[in-house]
C-alpha cells in the first residue's frame, strides 16, 4: 500500500510500547488580556475566574503529578510568568519542563509572523532570566501555526513545536520536530466555560470524557503511538477534574510499558532514533482553487 | 512554594471538614423584564414558563429543604419581591436568608455603577419593609462585578458578595467578604432552556450533572473547601431536578462532617476566624496591553 | 403559605394518581414551507427528510400506540392535512384526537393575531370537511401564545390550548383551559437535527433522554400532576426513538394508576371537576420597565 | 391505511433480514479547500488535522474492514484522488467500491447545477483513469440535492444517489435509485471538531453514540430496513472511534442474517427485485406559500 504515511511503527526507548506526555497550558489571565487588548472593561468576573488557576488549580495539578511521579511540560505565556513570578522557578524546581506559549497568548489569525518573532524573543529573554535555561519547544495558543512561525522557531534554535495534528506520533515539518496534539485530548474543548454569553456548549460531566480519554489511550497504546494530553490549571484545577486526572494517571501508570516523558525528552529521542526522517512533511499550503475549479470564476 | 494562594487550609467551625451552602436565585420574570425593558412583546411563553417558579417550583424547593433540615440563602430581585409579595416573608418564616440580587436583575455590562447604587437602595428599602431585616449580602445577576459595585456594597454596610470565582473558599476582595460561586455548581448552565431560538444547547439529563456535582463535592470536602450550589425555582423546581437535589442533599447530609450554613453565617464565621486576611486580594483590573505588546500599535 | 399557586392537589378521575397524555405534532414539511414562504429553494434535502414523517414515522408511532392501547392527541397543520389527505381520517379511525396546529405552522412572532384568526378558520373548515368533527383544541407551533390568540380560540368555541408552561397540571388562562407542555418532555429539543448548518447542537443518544423522561414522570406521578409528552413523526419515527418510546410507555402502563387520556378528555374532566377555577390566571403582559427603572431613561 | 408509504416490507436477498452498508466519505483537505476557495490563508492547523485522514485514519479503517471481512463504499472527491494518488487504486485493490463525491467537495447551496455537471465530468474522467472503472453512484457533499443534479446523474448513466433521507430503505426518486442516509448514522455530526471557533458543539464520547447506533440498527434489523453508516477517515480514524466501530461491526456480524453489501450491490439488487417501483417518488419542490397564505401578501 503506497500511502502518505510511514511504513514502520514508531520506535520508543527500550521496553516501552507507547509514550504518554502530560502537558499543561498555563494560560491564567493571558487569553483575556489578549482578547481585551485594545479596551479592558472594568469587570472582575473573567479575571477572578482565571486567577483561580495560579491561586489553586496549578498547585493541585503539581501535587497530583508528584503523587504519580510524573514530569510534565508546562507551556507558559510570557505575561503569565511576569505577573506570577513564582511559576517558572517552581515548575523547574519540581522537575517539569517549561516551554513557550506566546507572550500575550497571541492568536495566530490576529497576529503577524513578525509580531510572533518579537513575542518569541521577549519570551526567551524572560524564560532565561527566570529559570536560567533556554526553552526547547513552543506550543501555539489555540493550536494554529504558519510556515513563517515554524521558520522563526528554527531560527531561534528551538527543537520542537507542539501545535499540529498530522499524526499520532512525533514527526517533522519543515525540519522542526512536531509533537502532535489533538482536540480530543484537550481539557478545554470539553470543560472550558466562561459565562456571560461567551460559550457555545456547557462543561461536560467528567465521566464521559474520561471514558473517551482512556479508550483513546488504549488504542494509541496498542498501536505504539503517543498519548499527548493537555490541561489548563483554571479549568482542570477544579475538584472533579483533578479526581478524573488521578484516575487517568493511575490507569496509565498501571500499564507498566508506557513511557511517561516530557516534550523535550520525546523530541530528543525522535532526533536520535531510527524514527528520524520517516515521517517528514513540508508545511505546504495549497493555492486557492478559485481560478481552476470547474465553472469557477 | 511561593504562590498566589494562602499557605494554610481553610478553617471551619469545630468538627466540620468542609462547608456546603445551598443558594437559590429567585429570578422568576425578572431577567425577561430586564431583557425586554424597552419594548415588551405581547407574548406569554416566556412569562408563563418563568411564573412556574413562584407558582410551583419555589414551594417544591422549600419543602425539599425542610425535609433535609437545610437552611439556605435566597437571592431575590426587588421586582420579584414586589410582584410576589408572599415570597420574602415566607422565606424568612422558614428560617432562610434573603439576599439582594438587583432590582430588575440588571445585567452588569448593560448598567452603570450609579444605576447599581440606585437599585441597591431601592432593594434595601423594599427588603427592610417586607421582612423587617436589612440584608447582609448580595449576589450579582449573571455573576459579574465591578470594583465600583464592591465599593457601593461596602458603603451600604453589606458584609459579603457572592458572585466571583477566585477561590474554592471564602476570601476577601477590596475588604468585602467574597463567598465564591462557580459555573459547574449552577443549575442554569446545565438545565436552563427557554425555547424560541434563544438557546445554544439543550437541557442536560440530570444524572451526568449529579455525578459531576457529587464528584466536585467529594474533592472539595476532602480538601476542606466550600461547596456553593446555586439553583433557580423555575429551572430546578421541575420534577427530575427536585429528585436529583434530593439525592444530592442526602449524600452530603450522610457525610456527617459537612457544615450546612447560610451565606450570612459563613461570612460571619470568616470575619471572626483565623481565616480573616489570609486570602485577601485587590479588585485589580490590568491595563489594556495594546500599547506595550511586541509589534502592537 | 400564601403563594401564587392553588392550595389543593389536582384531582384526577377515580383511582388515578396522575395523568399521562401522548401528543404528536405532525409537522412534516410545514415548518420548512413557513420558513421558505417567500422563496422556496430548489433543494430536496429538508423536504425528503421531513417527508420521512408521513411515509414511515407516523405509521410506526401509530402501531406503537396500538400495541400499548394508548389514544393520543395529534396536532396537524392544515397544509399537512391538505398534502397528505389520508392522515386526519386515519387518526380518527384509530381513535385518536385531531387538534389544530396552525395552517402553515405559522410562527407567532412572525405572524399577527389577525392572520392567526384566518388560519384558524381555514383549518377548522378543513378539519370538519376531512373528519366530520370540529376540533376541541389548539397547540401553537413553537409553543408561543398571545392574549389575542387565546381570545380568538375562545371566540371559535375551542375548549383548550396546549402551548404554555405555567403549571404541571391543567389550568385556566383568560377562561380557556390550558393543558401545559414543557420543553423537557418535547422530543424536538433533544433529537431534532436538520443539517446544513442549521443546528446548534447534535441529536442526543436516547438513553439519557429516556432517563430524564422517566425521572420526570416518577416525580409528576408522585405529586399527582400531568405528564404531557410531545413527539414529531419525522423525528421520533426513527428506530432508536420508537424503541425508547416503547420502553417509556411500558413503564407508565405498568404503574397501573396513571390516567392515559387524550387532551380533549383531560380538558373536559377539568371543566367538570372540582379543579375548575382553582388555578385560573390572567394572560397578563407587564409594561416595559424602561421608564420606571432606577436611573433608566 | 392509505399512506405515503409502500404497503409491503422491503425484500432482501435470500435469507437476509436487513442490509448494512459501510460507507466512507474520504474528504481529507477538500472541504477546507472549498471553504477557502477564494483566499487560502497561510495557516497549517486545518490542513494538518485533515491530512491525518490519508496519513493514518484511512489505513486504520481499511484494516478494520479487512478484519471483519466487510466491503464498503468510499466516496472520494476528485481533488482528494488527485492529491493522494494511491487512494483510489488501493480501495479498488481491497475490493471496495469507489463512488463520486464532487470534485472540490462543492457545497450545493454555493454551486450551480451546471458547475455540478462540470465537476461530475471531470471526476468521472479521473476515476476511470485511476481505476479503469466507471463509478456507479454519487454521494453529495453535505447531503443536499437538487432535481437538476438528479437529472445530470441520470444523464451520465449513474445508477444511484446516496444523499437523501426519505425512507429507511432504498427507493427511487425521479427514476434514480436513492440509497438513503440519515444524520444519526453519520460520524461527523457527533464527532467532527475543527477548533478555531468553528464548532457549535464538542465531540461526543463514543459510548453514547455507539449505544444510539446499535439501538438504531436493532430496530432497522427488526423491521427489515437498511442500516447505512457513514464515516470520515480524519474523524473516525482516531483511536476511540476505531475501537467503537470494531464493536459495532462485531455486533452486526454476529447477527448472522444481515446483508453487508456495497452501495452498488444494493442498487443493483433494488433494480432487479420486486422492490422496484414500490417506493418511487418525484423530486417535487412545492411553490412558496407566500401569495396564498391567509393574510399573507
């Protein structure tokens, strides 16, 4: 079968059947600051709701990971690290990776590649100052990328991006390692609720989502793929979701042959292993079909 | 760990591990009157549906609380107390707290702080006249607040607000006690359905919501936090939700070490206990980021 | 307790604890004809999907009711009776009530009281011609009413309306018997799906909805109220919903003390029993609050 | 009972009680190309997410069908066959039917019958070149049809369409065989999620959907109808859905008397059997009611 995909299964380090990666997008106030970047209303609701993240949610998530002995990757917008100065050092001290997530959680469709480059430089400077380390990777706010953003990440020496959904295992796009996410394994699409007429659906009860995540993991594990989970402290720091994540981690840990790894570790493995180059794609954007479509003008 | 949050667990009265607060926003016709404040259509659907609250829903909720021996806090818009004069006296006679909820269920984003102050004065006069008591607290329609509203509540001598979501336990904001709500524990986001093209999602079956509420309570109880539930008579006065609330209260009562208390009792406890001042925040509104963001104009 | 509601429980005929009413809004193409009343597109999708109702759905529902020995009330828009001439006679022959449902499924907010009167006269003439009987009741498309519509129903000698939600038992509004519906017990809000970008939510799996309906019935039965169910042939004539209705009817039938009755029978009972006058309300529309609200202009 | 529907049950080949048809709309990038036909943004998110279909999802679906010994019908837009040249030959080699699905996944309401004819000719040429066979059938993108499209399909000698929902068994419309779909048995309405503010509801957990599909099948099987399932590789190629489809096929296979057949086989059976002509309808579009409605202008 001549397909778009690699012929061989993905190879994980010795003895591991699949990989699991626990990631956290530490957004706090930043998406709201971005949304209201031109005019900030004198209202407290959204701010207080999101500040629950640094105040209570993040600590609960960190304690949960400690209990399970899991090290994760935390993507932190620059402004969040600036407003809550304890976050990056605390994450580093507990052995977690800190990765980039924009400066003001800039939404790609509302921002230019040049602005992206500026926000990247400013974030890198802040991360190095607060942690003494240069980040290895980036995750895009709202999981969108342009070829120009990939180019700027490479140009700054970053190793990986984690924003696209082209495979269920690490791959390469325009020479950068891509550690793919997927919507199903994001807490926000199931649980985020903002109020004030902003929402299109209510938060899901945790049980159905946990069933879906476990079923997704079961198959990814069987196939030897990567289970990439993403949570947000102001969302999954609430009681019922901490309980749900506790069950999830217990199940995955019990399997025994799951490689729990940080994004930087997975990217490094990819580059040093036989997987390299097997699923390498170009960041191709097709031309608009307008002029060539049958009957089109 | 230097965090945004208090270092110690919240302290409840002797022997109680956590607190549970049953609150009811007695909206009846008021949100519709506010929505149609400039032109009332000659249609009966919304009115009759909401009048089901005072006609049947509220009585069912009161009977339920009596059966479980629970005293709750009922937030009543002034116009509802005016149109249904039996409500405030009946609530007081049954031992429940009556709190403020705007006069016409004014939506914060559509109203000014000055209008808020006027509605507050008018509501206070009405409550004192109907019940002989001055209310201790306020809950904002649609759970939004401004610093100016907090200031006006303090200026009238009110003790607490219950509209924000910054912690899972009582805290202080600009010197006022805040008894936090959260969307997950609101019946309306799960169950409210108005018809006529107004809705973005259908009402949830009760079982999943009850599971979520019980799971949320289980964790809040384990952590010694506060379980703050909010219901509306025209929504939760329907059969399947009364049945669900019955199960919920049975479970919480069976725990034995849950402090069921009214909002005014919890606020008084907060001010008289060692908790005071441990989680005190400012009602800070950040400046719009526009001028300082990288590449921003 | 001086409340808005009647003091006594509702009285049902001898030995029955509660009532159950199976109603069917036989919309078929009519809501689409109304929506496209000014310009009908040359597309077949919506038409064929809705024609599934008269072609297969209605027959399945009728067979289901026959198997359970239940007589229901079917509200049929005039244009549907005109386009599918077998429907009204067949319903009458099987012992079901045929009631009015507008001529072109006119949406109240898009139509005048005068147009309503014209549609009423035209429908009455058609029903009498096709069935030899004058209908006793009316159900509004989309469950909205005006005081003027109530007046016109009374003026034509109709006995009841079934479109409002003010109680869980029969009541009177402006002198007309009202047999209340409620959104929770409507199949359309849970299951209707049209495609083509028209929908705000997907169709629910039947199990959760059945649980909600059974739980709603359990409480209404306990309280001696009325369980008023509404289905649509093009929606509930699909396999999984016929199966669900089968289970629902089996459960209610098994109770033994549920009065299964047609709307006209329930309205007649109301008028001849001690219930009459106990819950009689006016079709009051409050004035817009604009001029009198604090600080309002 | 004189109804719109055929009097006799549908007849299947010897010994089979009902039919099951597994179909796959292989959309990949095509709906996005159509949506962005006039201006393609320089963003990768939607493209990579959809390319997961040809890269991993389609192979998983094909392996699943092989394991269950099921041959299905795959509807492939021309541009997808052009961009992924292995797809049509691979499908044919594995014994599946390849059917038409537009060239650029043209949305009917945004396209003319003439454009449809051009896309049809271009697709037919491409399919014959890539597979050596002329397709027998067509499925409309987004499941919408016009009388003019039916006419053009007949004019090119196609045997069937599979886009409408008028019955639960094969029928004829304007002389073409119609193999009806239905929304409930489409994976996209339950599971499709695109992100970036495009969605109106989140993806469902698989369990409730599987329950609904099995219940739908149970009744269709009992009645001797056709179970027509539709999936998309970029949606149902994800782990939890492959697992769910595996369970579904196991259950249907276990029944023993289900005729698993490709669309072209079912259409051929229809034309050669006693079913022919029993449910034959016209593609009637009623006139707009405007001028004749009571009180209408």
